[in-house]
C-alpha cells in the first residue's frame, strides 16, 4: 500500500478505543495474564503504549521536522512501563493513553505534513537515516501489532479449555 | 485459566465493538486488503463471524443442551461468507454481527448454564465428543484470534512503508 497520511492518522485515532473495548470489564486475572516467562500482559502493553506516546513517536516526529542540526533520536526504552505503570490501574493507563494520543494527533494535524515533509529524515540509533513517512507508518503498524498481541494473550488463556479445538488454533499452541 | 462463564460472555460481548472501532473510517483499500493469495481481508473475516453467529456457536450450544438423541453438530462452512456477504457493505455486516451477537448472548444468559450443563456433550464432526465448556471457550478464543488476524492484515499493508523498522516486526515479514 502506498502511504496515506489520512488513513494512518485514522488508525492512530482508532487504537485507544479498540483497546478499551478489548479489555472492557475483564477481570484482573485476564488483564494481568501473559504468555509465560517474562512476556507481556495486556496491562504491560498499555503501559508501553503510554510511554511510546510520551517519549517516542511524536517527539521523533518533532525532531525530524525541527531545524536542529542534530536529528538523532533518543533511544527508546522498551521496558520503561514496568517502573512507570507502578500504582496505576488499567483504567488510569487507558485514560492516559487516550489523552496523550488525542493531543499527539491534534499536534500532528497542525504540522501541515506534505510530501516534502514526509521525505525529511531523522537519525535512528540503530538504522541511521529514516524518513518521517517511515516513522508514521511504523507508529500505525506498532499500534496494530500490539492490538494483535493483546488479543493473542487473551486467547491463549483458553488454550487448555478449548480441548480438541486446539488443532485449529496453531497460534495458541506455543 | 479455569473456565469462567461470566468472563467468557464478557469477551463475546466486547468483540463487535472492538472490530467496529478497529475498522472505523478506514478506506475500502484497507478493509478489502489481505495477506496475499486467497487469505482473508477484514471484510471477509467479519462475514465469517456473521455466518458463525448464525450457524455455528449458538446452534451448537442448543444441540448440546437439547434433549435430542442425536447431538451431532452440522459441519461448519468456513467459506460461506464469500457467497453470503455478496452485495453487503462492511457497515451492513458489522450491524448484522452486532445484532446477532446481542441476541445470542441474551439467549445464552437465559439458559441458566451451570457446572453440570458445562459438562454436557455434543458430537463434533471431526473431534467426536466435546463439552459445552470447550465449545464456549472456543467461541471466545475464536473471536480473539480473528481480532488479532484483522489487526495483522492491516499492519501488513505497511510492511514496505516502515522501511528498516521491518527488523523489529517479525510478524509482518511473511
């Protein structure tokens, strides 16, 4: 698919409500369940999205579009949520995520992003030069893969209870 | 996780709204995109959920709890949606799915399902004897895996546009 800013912002716009509904009225037993070992629970994932909203996606957009000489991104901490979410309920995190996302979309829309700006670059700590188009695409894809992850974590809690049907659910076996 | 009817019904209850939000205001280009070959698009998946709602999950629940001598399930047609969805918009299918799901949950709640009923059995065309507990668990897990699938199909449309970030997205490579 060719990149389209409107669709991409629409995906970003949909995510908080999707996750809120996916976890709506589910018990702590499910919200804090994971896929074993140090894999993430739905609660951990929402905390990760909150942190990304604060420190990753939009701040990197600003760096790319800035006049700064040094457009190097600050490395992203994929484990920050384990500290930052402490003492917060899922509801707290969902509210925080929604509010930050609304604010970021609002600022994004005010940046008059056109083809020229989409081609501007920043410097990723691992990949080197990346364009704004690639960053915004990754932001949307990142949302979607975490929605898939939350759904899979919840589904996996049923892997014993579905009995012989496990045969049809390859993704739940691991 | 030990099976819990209330949580399971809550998952079934959440699904229509999750999918509606996930596809909210997305263009046909995304709604009809797939993972290549004869894989399913989000539109196909919603059609499949509508068909399941009509002919699979609840009808099988009724067979298990009935007094019929023959509790054999009717084999499920995994491809029925390609005929049945013809001429329908995504909005039509989402509305149909929501309405059928509300109705099925309502009927389910009126069946006074207890431990004894959860242990009752029907005959699956491939697996033979299966319990109501297994059927209801599979119904919820099936919802969740299709939500994950829709999210993955959408994310995959970005696999070129994310550039070097593909390295972090194993699930989008295939």
